[in-house]
C-alpha cells in the first residue's frame, strides 16, 4: 500500500524509477531488514523443505512431479510452523547463554 501512496505516480514509463525509489536505503532501512530476517529465514527453510518433499514424492510416483505437495499458502504456512521447532537457540532467548558466558 505504501508503494501506491508514496511512490507510484501512475505512469508506466516511470515504473523503474518508482521501484528504485521504493527500495532505496532511505525507505528500506537496516532496522527493517533485520526485523524481517527471522521470518525470511523461516520461509526460505519452508520452501527448501517443500522442494525436498516434492522431489521425494516425485521419485516414489515414477517422476510425476505434479503430485502433492503444492506451493499453496496453507502448505507454506504448515511447513513454516514445522520448521519453527528447528530454530537456532541464539535467535530465541539468548539471555541464559550470555549469563553463563559472563560467569565463566
């Protein structure tokens, strides 16, 4: 929505300029990038898991890749929730690590 309000002037010949303005460092700051880093990693892992499952099912089904799982919103969210159990402990609650680190 922000792109349409702030950067899009409705002219197709200015599209590249508008996109460049919308993804500049002034708009997408380092703080925004870091705040979405975990979510991005989770979705990347979900797509990786889905591709591996798809390859396995394709081998079982004699190379027919059109079988399940498909990249639907529900499947992506399902695999994202499944991957949340395999997070890096440093990304979660790292206070216990720092507490032991400083003691020792």
